[in-house]
């Protein structure tokens, strides 16, 4: 079974919308079932969530977590192409390449009798509905294990930290006037741009941490004005702040609220992801990865938010770990074909070697797991 060919097939599905998600989920389900892996499809607000398990129910469990959805792309981005070692296409790196390798690895270890592997394929990791996610719900229902790996892009490094999310809807007030005499008004759209520039210079924007040089601040959406010949008197924008594990989102909000002529009617906060590097499961995974790659394989912090946080909130140690590539959410997103093979092997080796570690006298107790 070729993880590259499987990744190519997954890329062809436009899973930025419901129809594509349903068709792609049907393919994933059929692919696994054709290899004698039972799959359950669960409806979550009209979206298909897939789960599968192999191994004894009473054995220690590892969760392999991925997502099938992608951000929107142009039609040609769903036609995968090869350039040397690069597989290019929407979702190649985030994260259909990793998902394909996870599916292959699940089959590779299907005969393992000493470990339980639980596979969770989410349809809404990229969703703008930040308040409710299928992974949160599945964890709430008990779809957990002793350790979880989510296959977000990490360049074959083990991601032990990810930034938190502070999304703010900000209303900026101005004063209306006729479009021919803009100097008589106070243009709320222009003021909104100035507000965003001020946010970029607030004290929180200059904070750094061990794994991150700064928070990230993005103006994700802006809308203002209701007539061509009128100075806009109101503008709405959404600012997406990815804050560091050592920052307080409440303090960030307080700094933003100090800017005049704005209201913040809605916010969403998702905590940063953090797991100790000394967690024995993290160390075991890092050891396996280190034998397959060169250089440092630990201590990666991801700028994007992480569904690993769903597991961490439940006290389950979790990391992000994915193949090598670049350009996710961009026009030339790609994943390394060579790294997909290594990624598949790393997942399989990790699961196969875990029982020996569990049988050692000291075992592999997650004494520093979760949010501790």
C-alpha cells in the first residue's frame, strides 16, 4: 500500500465543503473496511466523523488523530501534481498526507496484540465555528487513550507546544457623511485599519517564549460601509491572535479594550497546547523519530492552534507530529513524499515498541502528562 498514492487520492476531494467531506469520508471508510478494519461513522452537526480501532480493548491505547477538511482552494489545487520529492495540492501538508500515512500505519499494526490503536478522523478542524468542534465532543464521549498524536504539520518533529487562540470581533465607530465630502465624516473603515495597526504594537505583541519569538496577529476579515456614496460610520473586523503559552488572554483583551472608539462584542479563546518533554510517551516517540531522521526531533512549537488541546484538556498527554513540507493554506502547499514514508514507519515503530517500554519495571506512567 502506497501512502503517496493514497494521499494523492485524498487531495482530489474538495473537502472545504460538506459535499466533498461526505464523499471523502465515504472513501476513507471504504478503504479501511476493505482492509478488514471496522469503521464507525458518527454524525456531528451534519458532518461525518470517522472512528476505527484495532487491538484488544483492555490494552493500553494510543489515539491517532487527523482531520479530513481543508481551507478553500482554487479548482486546480485539487489536482495533485509531483515535482521531484514534492506532492503539491490543497491539503497535502495540512493534513491529507499525514492522514494517508496514518491510515496505512493503522493497517501496518493491525496484527499488534499488545496495543490498542484508536483512529479519529475529524471533519471540522478548519471550521470557523470555533465554539464547538467534533474532537472536543469525541473526547467528552471517552474517545481517549494513554497518549494521543495529532498529525498536524511539524516537519517530522514532535510538537510539544502550540499557541493559543484569541479571536476577537471588533466594532469600530465613525461618523457618516456624504461620499463627496469625506472630510466632514470619520471613516470607520480607515479607523479600523488604524486600530489593527495599534493592536500590532501593543505590549503583548513583543513577548517571546522558549519556543516562540512572538505572538501572531492577523486581520482575518473586515467589513464596513453600506453605500458607495457614504462615509462608513461602522466597521466590523475579526482579529485572530495566536498567543504564547506564557501569556494571559485576559491581559491581551484588556490592552485591546484600551483603544478608544471600539467595542468587542464577541471573543473566542482556546488554550495553548503544552506537554512536558519529559513525558515518557513523548520521549518514546522522540526516540523512534530520532532513529529515522537527522538532527533535533523534539522541542517544536507550532504557530497554529491544535486539536491536541482537546486531549490535553482531558488530562491525556498529546503531541502534534506530522511529515515534512511547507505552504499549508497557501497556493503551493506541498508535502515531502520521502517524509510520508518515514512518518508512516515512525508511527508503526512507536506503536510496536511501546509494549516493551510498558513491560519495564518503571513502566511508562504519564506522570507529567496533560496540562500538568
